[in-house]
């Protein structure tokens, strides 16, 4: 698996990674940064593993439709 694109929210505390799997399919993972003193790390946010897209653009479109903060941010969020 490799990360094709990373989209951060304006706070830098949430992100979506567009990924390409070893089988060539694409999907995405959503993450939130934990400020807990014992963690201080990225943790999965939501369950989106069921997204199997034929290309990175379609996977990003799926992410923008499913991840609340990304959908609210609008299509021009880098």
C-alpha cells in the first residue's frame, strides 16, 4: 500500500489519505490526531475500508462524500 495524496483540515488535526493498495485498487483512510499526553499520534477516524475505487480521483470523491469534515470543507480543499 502507498499513500497517493494527503488532505489535512485547517487545524492540522484531521486528515484523509488517498491510498493505492497492492492489488492496484484505490481507497482512503481518515485519521485524527490525538492530543492525549499518553498518545500524541494519529488514530483511525471512522471505518472506510469498504471503499474500492478504480483510480485516485474516484477514491478522493468518495472520501469527500463520506468524511463529514471534508464534505463540509468543500471541493477546493487541497
